């Protein structure tokens, strides 16, 4: 017969967690995500954006009404995985937490390309070393095939494909170009940032943002993002210093009811 554990023994078990093979620093340190981790990071983003207006706009469509909830979920996960892989290949993906609890996708123009852009604006010819390396573009054909994004051409229904290709992507592209103007190519663009529901209120998203803010300030670059979540008002506080732009835009077409998508910009800190 087993001897019942005393209260002191139970307290000891609770107070002394088991040793874990998960690297301890992952709990509170921002790290870059390798391409091999794209599936885990993509699943994390899928959970983060499961009820987001942008996700529902793309998949809650009339010609997908007969599809099961499981089908839509798998497609949502795969889309997030493709997008994450695209940025792990030719952008930057960062994460924090022991199980990819919060993830951020960044499009970062290489410093050489920024230098080339400045020279072009001044009417000077860019040097060969200033040019962007071939294939380093999340919109390029090589990235399209390596990331799996090409599969959306046949996996999305006609209406979902139209919303994604004709509404969603052009709208975000045009809004960013209008807000950033001549600095469009040099800003740090936060494409996605999300925290899994069971890992929220731990400061993870703030740490992901501050990690890139420090880098942007050191390089004198602005930062840009769009917010599909009403909970992003904290970005405008002195802690992060983002400013909501005048342009507040909506997803076009199809008569779908969607929340407004404000764009936000942050200027590099002086000094």
C-alpha cells in the first residue's frame, strides 16, 4: 500500500519543478527563428490570429461555407506557416517563450539596399555592393516556391483568392507606400506579431517589439505596422512611441464587414 504524501511533501513537489530540457533562456529572451522552426512558429501565429478580423476576412467567405471548421483551421495554419517560412527565408522571424509563445514577422531591407536607395534619391549610381542580394525578397519567385505560398493558388477558393490577391495584399502594400513615402524601402515593417492565448499578459509582445526598436534606433530607421486588433492602443504610449497615421483604411470589396485597419509609424529615437 502506498503511503499518502504529507502536506510538506506536496509543498516540496510544487516548489521544486522538474528539470527541463527546454533551454531556460527561451523563457525571457528574444531569439531568431530558423527556417526549420517555421512550422512551430506558424502554428503559434495561427492560434494568435484564430479570431482576428484579417483571418476571418480571408476564410469566412461564401464559397467556403460548406467546408468544415477543421478544413478552415488547417488552411489557416498552413497559410500562417507559409508566411512564416517566407520571412524566415528572406526576412526576420523572432520569438520568445519556451514553446514559440509569441512570434513576430519582420520585413527588413538590408542596409546595403537602404544605402542604394539614398544614392538613387540623390541622383547617384548605386555601387554593386549596395544592391540587394538576388532572391532576398519575400515577394520573389524563389521565395514563393520555397515557402509554399504558391500552394494558395489552388488551395484558396475563388472568393478567398480574390480577397487575398486583389484586396488584402494590394491594400496593405499601397497604404504602406503612401504613409512611408520615400522611406518605404528603409523602414522596419512588422508584418505580424501575436501571442498564443495561453501565454498572454506576460509581456512577450512588448519584448519582441523592444528588441527591434533598439535595432531600428541604432540604425536610424523608422518602423511601420498595421493593426487589425483593437488592443494595439498601447503602441501609442511613451513606452513604444508609435503614432497612428491619418490614413485609416478598410478592406475593400465583397461587402464583408471588417474593422478598420489603422497604420502606425514610429520614428527612430534621437541620439
